[in-house]
């Protein structure tokens, strides 16, 4: 069974942050479905919708925690249901 989560990100902008997020999603076996990423006031901010096998959510949390250790705040939250 798959699930969808949203990664919210915030931190000082620097090269390689989007790549680090993509690598974390890939390592957890997820698919990057859509995103809104921007640079605001020198900060890297955004949200990424990810679909992955439900048992891999904790792996994604662990992978994103490694990025957070480098100064990027990443939260993993459950996505709501798509409207029918």
C-alpha cells in the first residue's frame, strides 16, 4: 500500500539542497510527484509531495533527518486525500 506525504523545508539557501531532498526521496523508495520550492529573503523554502510505500515513511524521516543535520529544517506530514 502506498501513501502520500508532504515534505516542508526551510533553511539558508545554498547549492545542492534540492538534490539532497531528491536523494532522500529516492533512498526511501519514493516518487517526487510535485513541488513548490523558492528562495525568499535568502531562505530556501518549499513543499514536496511524495508518494511511497507506507512502511518506508520512517526511512524517509531518517533520510531527511540527515539533511536537517546540515541546517535545513524538514518536516514530514501526511498529505490529505485528493478531492474526487
